[in-house]
């Protein structure tokens, strides 16, 4: 994932078979970053196995775009505890986040220092971020509705302090659909698109009721229905700014 200050990658469990380093001869910058991340993580796994007898958790790698210090301190790699798999990662202004198989949300500074660790209320689905905000999506139930619609929840947090901004249900899914895309707009409004091609946005409102819970200060609103734009069933659309 690409953020405001760098790119963040995560490996699978480090007990996977080792691979030889490949020569990086890729034309696309994104491919070069991905190839570099894989190469660094393979090297780190070999070093940890040699020194500690094997690290079985996923490895999280952060590639910083710029640095004011030594080049050697520009990037960092962190190994998760044994058996803990990274399910997704995101980064924003001054922070990085990882959701894991243990239903943890782990927050890091861009220097690689771990900050708050939160329980996720359900099985993690994905994580996205922009600026100071990180949003996690999770399953509210192991079974979908009778028509197949996923039952999902969301939480928006401050990526640096870990404070919860708002939380609630993802009611912006068409009947029988699944979640296809999530992201923030340039105004940091959380948006989702379902498998039917419906784009929705979380509209938040100020409230005069100081006792109202955070989940009451926003509603999902449909913004764009792409179903009528399809020329065949294989067509798909993605929101761009």
C-alpha cells in the first residue's frame, strides 16, 4: 500500500519456503517497489532464521520516500510474533497499520515503533488509510444474510493516537453483494463500492446531543450506480479522484 510518506508491505508467515533473490529488472516503479520489498523480506527472514532459529510471524516492511537522517535508517522491517499473519496493511501521515490473523490492529510510527494495539470486533476484512485516519472493516457475522449480503462493520481511528473517531455497520451493500473496494476521498470521507457496482460514501453530521454514541453521527449514502453503465457483465468500474 502507498501512503503519504512511504510504502508499506507485509509478507506471509516466514516459515514459507525460502526463495532465491531475483535480479530486479522491472520497468514499472510500482513493480520495482514490490520486487524490492520481497527481496528485502526474504533476506530478513534468512538472517532471523540464522540468528534466532526461525521467525514464524509475518514481516512488515516500510519503504520511506524521503528521510532527513542516515540512508540506513530510512526503511525498517518488523517481524510479528510467531504464527501471527498480516491480513492487510495501510499507511498515512505519520503512521502505519497492520491487521492480523489474531484480530489485532497494530499501529506503528513511520520510524517503526509500535504504538497502540487494538482488538478488532470480528474477523478482519481490509484496512485503508489517508492523512491521520485509518479505517478497518471486519465481519460482524460468520454467515451472510439469507440473500448472500455480507454483514460487515467498520471503525475509523486516529492512526497516531489510536483513538476511535466513529464506528458502525456497513449498510451500503446492495442485496446479495459483497465488498469490492474501500478508500478515502481527498476530503477524508470513507467510501465503499460493492460487487454490484454501487459506490457509497459515509456522510457524517455534527450533533447537538453530547450523549449520542459515535455510530450515530454518520449515514451511508449512495453516490454512483454503475450498473446501467455496463456494456456487458464483465465490465467493472473503479472510482478515481
